[in-house]
C-alpha cells in the first residue's frame, strides 16, 4: 500500500457507486482513508456511503455528480478543498461503454461517450490539479482502456475517447513531474464489471461485449491491486492482462503487422470478436 506516501489519506473517486470505482473505494476504506465519492446515481451513492463507513473509512463525503458538467466538477473540488485542504488521490474513473460499426453509431452516441469518457477526465484534471500544485504532491489515476491503445474494430467512439485519456495522461505525466504529482492510466481489456449496463445491446458488438464481460475471469479487485502497485511505484501504465500488454507492444514495434493481425482476428472472429454475429 502507499499510506506512508500519502499520510493524510484523502481520495476523490468518480463513478464510485459501482464497478471498478466501488472496488477502489472499498479497498481504500479498509485502510481508513477519507473518501469523497461521486456518482450520478443517488440511490447507489447513499448505499455506498454506508458500506464504506462500515468498512472503516475515516470519513465519507458523498457528492451526486454529473461528470459532464464542468461547473459541478469545479464545485466538487471546492467542497473537498474546504473540507480537507487538498486531495492526495484523484480517480477520474466514471465511464460508459460504446460499440457498433461506424455507420451504426449515431451522433448522440458519439457525444455521450466522448462527454462521459473523455471530457469528464479533462474536467477532473482541470478542477483538481491546482490544489495538488499548491502542495506539490498528489497522484492522478485516469481510467482509460486498452480500447485506447489497441483500436479494435466496431468500437470507434469508445476507442477515440479512451485514446484521448491515454494521451492526456502521458502529457500530464511529464507536465506535472516538476510539481511532484504522479499520473497513472489504466488500460485493461475485458474484466468482470457492470460496464455492460451502459450499453443497450442494440448492436452485435454491444451484445458481444456483454457476453465477454460475463465470461471474464479477471475481476475489479485484480485491476485495483495492479493499480495500487502502480501508484506506489509511480508507474504510468497499468495493463493488467497479457493481451493488453502484448497487443500494445506489437502495435508500437510493428504497427503495420499489428493492423494486419487485428484484421485477421476480426474477419475470423478471434479474441474479443468471438461472440460477434
């Protein structure tokens, strides 16, 4: 754990009431962290607050938050700074899935995924970085996806949003280094979570994704363990599964070969395409 590095134990987590965000909060609560939890689902948020308090969280501040509202994000940051005089860990975690062939993805689908998966991360960084800079400490953890590094077919809107999160994180890793602020970006492939709730299943790939999520042996707890280890060692990338790591390496070293390999797997329904059609 990294409690010695952040002795005041203050964390802000978006998308905190379910999935990966909830697992992050549960693990921190067991270590007596003060938690500011944000989610758009007020009922889940209230239940999560009680659970985290029972697990040992030193304090829980619950904030009903639409992460696509920049003013609301800055207001959340002001609330936390007044209460705690700063924050140690910023988890820009809220997100939804998106999938479909290019001609199937509507303008509304594009806007929704980009707003929640990319703009919310930008807003979170803009709102919280100033207080971290004041104290020359802190760590930002942005939840992206291997969709942002591997660019699988039939996921254009999701890929673009997550690639933006990866690029933003890489930029901030360097830009914030003089201020002693760490940055980590999470790039998992498929793992067991409730992400499938955010898609309707109206496209073949959305139904494929929902099935992949059900079958995955990797849990949110596995992702969180790797994430916490990365925070402790100030590591930029978290790629918890072997397909995430090797896909990224092949793409960087042999981009043309990678594109041909992905096209082959897509045509033959291999890897994440196995339930397609």
